[in-house]
C-alpha cells in the first residue's frame, strides 16, 4: 500500500482516548502524572495558547525543548490545532538549527526555558520566524486549565502531521514528512506485533525529537498505554523504573543496552519487563548473546525516520531462535532485497533494502529531486543493505554509504565492529574506511576499552585475523575514550574518519 493513497479521516485520537479511558494514566514524568482526561484538557488549553500566539492551521511550528510533560502536551496541541510539528534536535549547533529552520521555512519556533537563549540568538538571523516560550503557552502541562474553545475534532490521514529531519549520518539532513496515517499505521502495526495489555507501561528515554521517541508518545495515546518519560537516558534510573514502576517496554539503542546491562550486574530483570526494543542499527552479536544469557526480552527492530519508526521487528517469541534478526515486516509493510540491477535477491544474498506501505513518507519537504531519487513506484530505497533468510526474516548488515569496498570485496563495518566488541577488553568499536594504495580502501577501527581493561592494537588485529577474512581485518586500530554518536545513539562513522583518518 502506498502511503500517498491513504485517505479519509479519524477522530482526534487523544480526545477519543480520553473519552474511552479517561482515568487511565497517560504520562508519568519526574514531576507530573497525567491521566488521559488530564492530558486532553492540557492539550486543549495549550491549543488555545498557540492559537492566541498566532499559530494557524497548516503552519510549520518548530519545537526546541528537552523531554518533558509540556513537550508531550505540545505535540498533541499542535495536532489539534492542525499545525505541523517540526521537532528540533537540542544537541545541534545554532548554525545547524538555522539551516533546518530556513530549509523548512518554519513560521514559528517554540522553545523551553533551557533553550531560549539559543532561540533568541537565532531570532536575529531569522526575522520571519516568530519566537514563543513553551512555558508561556498557557502553562497547561498541569492539565488543570480549561480551554477557551474546542478545536478540530478529527485528523485527515493524508495530511502531514510532522516534519522530522533525518539524522544526517550520511549527508545534509532532509525533512521527512510524516502524515497522520503514517503515525497511526505505525502505532497499530507495532501493537499487533508486540501485543497489547491494559497495564502496559512504555519507558521513553530516547529524545522526543527523534522519531523513535515521538512514536512512543503517539503510540501511547493511540493504543491507550502509559508512557513513562525520562528527560535523558540514565541507566541507573532506567533500571529503577523497570524494577519499581512496572515498566513493560523500553526502547534503546545498542550502547544504551550495554550500559544498562553493565550497570545491573547479575541482577535479573523482573517478569513485568516484557520487551526491550533494540534499534539504531545492527546490534553486535555479543551484546545480543549477553542479553539472551540473562533472559532479557530483547526484540531487535529495524526502522527509519522515513517510515515513522519501526519497519520490521523481531517478535519476542523468536528472540532466541532468530538471534541477530530484525524480524519480519510489520503488518501492512512490504519489504524486498534487490540487486543493483533491480532483481530480487535469493535468500541469504545481500542487497539493498526496499520497503513499501502505509508508514512510508510521502517525501522530503521542499526536495522533489531527492524524493524522486528514493521513492520509485511506491517503493522507498532505504539506503541500507541486508538479506532475508529462507523464512523471510530480515538481517540488516549496514548502511550502503558505510560499505567499504576493498579490492572488490565488500566489508560491512558492523560485522567487524561486532567481532571487536566480542573481545573481553573492548566495550565498543567503530570501523571506518582508510585510503589504500593497493586495495583502494581498507577498514580501520577505533575502540573504547572497558574500565580497568588493557590490550594493544596488535593484539586486536590478531584477534580479528582468527575470526574474519583477511580483507575484513582492520589495517590499524586506535583507542578513544568514547565514540562519536548522534542524539539517537547512532555511531557517526564519518566523524571517526575525520578524527582518526590520515
């Protein structure tokens, strides 16, 4: 199904949810707990505040703020008003923020108190953008205020709800447009795959400006589950929430899961934890094996901004049988693996991952050429490489742009990183390409050692030679205190090359 074919309307999902389960907890933060009825009142109040501030239907509104109850309220209020949400990465430099605001032609910029100095600085460069303080838009996060008026009662599935800029790991960021239909299908398909219970509590410790964090918020309202929202990822706090607050689901990336496991030691997780959704790219097999050995219910997932988060997710029932797989496509999504000539690959044969379905973006904002380059006959060219096994389970190998072709052979950095991470002294590893006179390009690596561990580059090279083909072995290995990552936890291999290359 082509996302652009979605049509029709649905009721405002927060309003309908508040009518059906008004007293159920919708949102829990460090300083607020809101029922669905209270969240609905708060959204109505902030909708009134946005309207009074001059925000109109169809206008693009950028939001620069940390995870908070007010952020969650703003997401629903903007939808209720019919404005388009553009979440901004709080870790970007002012110049990067200015680029996105100009590229999107944003009309309004809302920021919390912690980021308003940055907004003020940007205001001089972007005089056409109106600035607003999040805390002053009615102060509605308490959910106590009543709105002066009621706003739109439904959503057009084909309308754009959000513009989420890609992470920029392989080039300049682009604004992926996501419709109400994209988000609705994503939430429902995820629930069909992972299951749904009245007592579900999904812990959101990813930033809400990331599509994975935003999806948790929207999924909570659509499916009626409680969202436990943390400002940032703190492994000790996450661990306590799992033990003491009945958290059933948590979304993390690989380095977050590693820190969570390291912090817990040998303490088992309670049976109330039913799913650790693991995204952010191929996970090192040693990490998956460590989770399986401790009965952690890891469900590896493959997703991308352009598909409103999840594309394929491993069912918890298959977690051990298909270790390392991202599972099968979610309901409504089709997936193909193709060769360079466009022919479908055989099982086990690596190729480009293509997807089609109702979660797929209708295109990039103001980028018709780049949209046409990745959307062909309804299929999205993801830029990722993977293969399907004989049963149709997806295994993601790497980004096509990160592929290292050495002497005509393909080297997938994630595979080499997984081998390095299996060394007892290595906490994590990153692999990038070096120019090579003989082979054209060759792999190199940077590793972060575990606390109190020691090894040498020569020892690690020898370790790799025992486990990898010669052309995959890093030509050199350096050491660092940390690897460069974006706010979603994804490894920035381009940064590795810039910092450690020739």
